[in-house]
C-alpha cells in the first residue's frame, strides 16, 4: 500500500435521540427479550474505518500494519480488518487527540439504533427484504467474494449510514453477556462491567446473512484479529459542538 494519503476527519451523520425496541423475539436467545431503550443523540461515521483512515494512525506510531501484505485487503478504500478491539480503541484515542473531539466505539445500543434507521422492528438496515432477494446479493454476500469490498458501493440506510449489515463485523465498546437484555438499563445501556468477550455487530463478507439483521449479536475475545472484523467510530462530543 504505497499510495500517499492525507488525514481527513470521519464524515459522520446525526442519529437522533429516541427510544427504540432493541432485540428480536424471532432471533437467537441472546437477542431476547426485546426491550425498549432510550439512546441519546450521537453522530456515527457513515463508513467503517478504511485503510486510508487507519494509515495515518500507523504512521504516527500506533500499531503494526494489519493485512496490507494481502492484495485482497490492501485497497485504500476497503475497511481496515484484522484489528483487535484494543487496537480499535487505541485508534479512537488517537483520532480524539488529533481532532480535539471525543471519538469512540459505539455501544451495542447505539449501533442497533443506527442500523434500524428509525424503522421500528425492521429486520435489516434496509428493511425486511432478505439479503438473497437484493440485487447485489451475489456480489456482496453470495459466496463469490473472498475479501471485503471498497466502502460505499451499496445503498445507505435511512440515516445515510453505509454497510451496517455487510462487509465487516464491527467492534462495539460493550463487554458481551448473552443474558444482558434481561437486566439492561432503560437509558443508554453500556453493557456489563466485565467479561471475556467484546460485542460486535453487523454481517461480513464471510458470515453474511446470519449476522446481517439489525438485532443480531456476535462476540469474540478482544485480542483476536480476524480478516472479517473491522470497526467504525461514533462521537457525542461532536453533537454538543454543533
């Protein structure tokens, strides 16, 4: 990856504060019970963090390069992958220092709120249409891809956020607990205080339909680095400054 890049702050859109029904009665056990939660307004990056976004962080002495020696993952506009939760969190710290805004990973509740796009009970970020019924299914999910795709190739959801159900699984800030929904706070849930696995959301080029639903939850240990795991950033500090 030798092309020059210049740093640019993430393009974010506002996700309005409101309550929504989190979880899915038809989903897996960890998605139950569906429960209403309030999430304050925040701003979310329209794309997952791309290689071009991550490179200035590496050049500043952040972390070793991820899978950039693999031509399947080294395009500047592909999502950065094979980044652990710890590395994603360090990127957010670096981005906050560079921009003077408080960037971080989204909570599970923020991610699901954004993915739903204001559509109460929608199965997917685009509505209820199954992935295999969509025109781009074979290109984006149909088993004919062996890597991520450059971001922005699909259709954004109602709030202008791209690829919340495809391309890469996205790290969230929460520790993961299958039983958490039974005792989740009603306002701005942050996840349990401790755990062994960090939560992630969204479908990917490898595990497509299973995790593409808005309510689908997944998790892995925070030190793991997988080629279908990336992340995107959110900020509430940016809301307060508008």
